[in-house]
């Protein structure tokens, strides 16, 4: 069974002290039921989970079981609100392009565009800005920040690499760093621009959608692209060796931002080079590079929030979990280390992740889970939503877990990933919904 103990700060922390006879016994004991329609019950459930995870956590991942689940976005919004109100969180980072995030952040800080509509396309990637739950999140953050009773203002970030199906041109990220350099050393900046701008060429050549599947359509290993990578490395070195000077002429925050944008440009050029290289492992390599870029963005985001508060991350389960990801790409099974595995190594116990699951979703053509599957057992606990902490699988009946069947997926929404026995070590807990509707987002 589980016992409650006290941390040195006096807050309760749950731990597993025994072994349960069956998985169903374990679920019955661990489930924390709530409804999204009852905010007091929801808040109490969140408080129990956060207290159980402990005070070390500074970076909390919340994974979505599938792209397109409206209730998952609502759950995310309510979770972030409670984390802000009661647990010292100051920022949210979502699976959207990092370079686009500042447009939304300016809006939530009360600057920039006058309306959400003005940024819903430019401030998000993957069409993410069109969803009502994301509008509600951003408007709530803006309203919160406008209240003078809240001295710590909330920040919004995208942390995805600017690659998706079409990889961005490196122009925007490079010019961001160059604009910073221009304000500190205009003459040197002009020298860099004279060398860099001709190498950039046309954005359309970098952003050719055919390059996603055909390496011969990618320009990332052309002589110009190779030269541009060298120039970008030189620019990063210049920013680093003159760190004391540049910080004195601006401030540390702006310096670190410019340096990170230059590093993002370097990583983006590496991604383009990988696009241009024929290989049987090409897709796995691209996904690996993307995951590493996402992790580096989050390291930067956490550093920005240091001294202000903790960070909630929202992305697909497959991005945030520990352990390798396997994904079917045509006839090929692609395997790579996701961002959650990187964060586990980088942050240790400071990183925790709650995955999600759904029982059924007719709109996504996900039927009732087959008997004996983990989703069937989890949704048998009181709901309609419940948190269930995994304790890294401690106390689970080993023989039963070894034969746990996997539920069927969906032909309509292939982003749904069923849970399995390994999910207990991949996640620190689950948020399990009886059902969810579909908002049409199919990006992975």
C-alpha cells in the first residue's frame, strides 16, 4: 500500500511502500478522480499530484495522448492556472515554433498586437493558434498580467524547432542575432551581413516542401549552406568571447537571447544539412535533431525563468516521455530519443512528466479499449477524469505487467499512442479521460 510521509518542508509526499496483488488493486488505490466542471475538486487533485512529485520539480511536462483532443487542451489550461495560483509557476512552453513564441509573449504582456486574431497565425506553428482553447489560454494570461496585484508576470514560449514538415530558412534567427550585434558593434555587424546575406539566398529554396521526402531537393549541403554554417559558428564565437562587453552594453537577458537565436540558427543549418543527406536512417536522424533542438530551447527557457518561477511544458506524450520513441514511417520503424529523455538527463529530478490517455473518442475513431488493456483498467476507476501517479512502477505485480495487452489505435488520428507496461517508467503519472472530442489537429 501507499503511505503519506512528510518532507523536510512539512508538505506531504506519497511513496509506494508495498506490492499490490493486482494491477486493478494498484489503480483503485492510486486514482485521484475529478471533473473538469468542478474547479474545487480539480484544484485539490492537482495539489495532491504536485505535492506527491516533491519540491525539486522546476520543469513539469504535461503530455497529450493525441493531437486533436479538445478536452486535453482544457485540462492543460486549468492545470496551468492552478500551477500559477498555488505552485509558483510563471511560464508555459508549448509544442510550437520557438522563434514565433515572442509574438504571443508580447501580447500576454500587454504589448504588440491589439487582438489575438492578429497573431493567431504568425505567433504559432502547426495551425495551433486557431484552436479556441489556445485563445482562452493566451487571453487568460494577458488578463492575469494586467492585474497589478500580480507582480510576477506570466510568460509564454514555443519550444519546438522551426522544422515541422517544412524547415524554416535560417534568415529570421540569424538576423535576430545580427540586429543585436548591430546595436553593440555596427561596423562588425555590417561585415557579417555582407558575408551572410548573399549566402542566405532565397527563403523558398530553404523551405521547399519537397525536401522533407527527397534529399536531392534540399540545399543544406550546398557550398553556400556550408559557408553559412561556418559564418554562423564565427558569429556565435564572437558573441561568446565578448560576453562581458556585450552584457555591459545591454543586459544579460538580451545577450543570452541573442546568443540562443544564433545557436538556433546553427542547429537549423545542421537540420538542413541532414535533410540533404541520403540515408536509410534519415528520418530517425531528423527527428533526433529536432528533439535535441527542443531540449536546448527548454534549457534556455528554464534559465530565463530562473528566479521567477517554474515552467509547464505541453506537447505530445511521445515528445515528453522518458525512453525511446518508436514511430511507424511508411514501412519503416523509426526510433529516436525524445526531448523528455534529454530533459531527464539534463535536469534529473527537477523534471517530471504527466502523460495522458483517453478511454474512447468516437470523433477520433478510438473505440472502447479492449478488456485487460491499461486504458480499460484506468478508466474503470472513478472519473470522468483521474490522475494516477506511477511511482516509476514500484509496487506493481511484475507477472501481470509482463503480459499486459496493448489496445488498438486509430486509423483516423494516428497521433494516438496507446499506453503499455513501459509507460509506468516513461511517466511520473497519468491524466486519464473517459473521452475527448476532436478539434482537427493532426500534427505530430
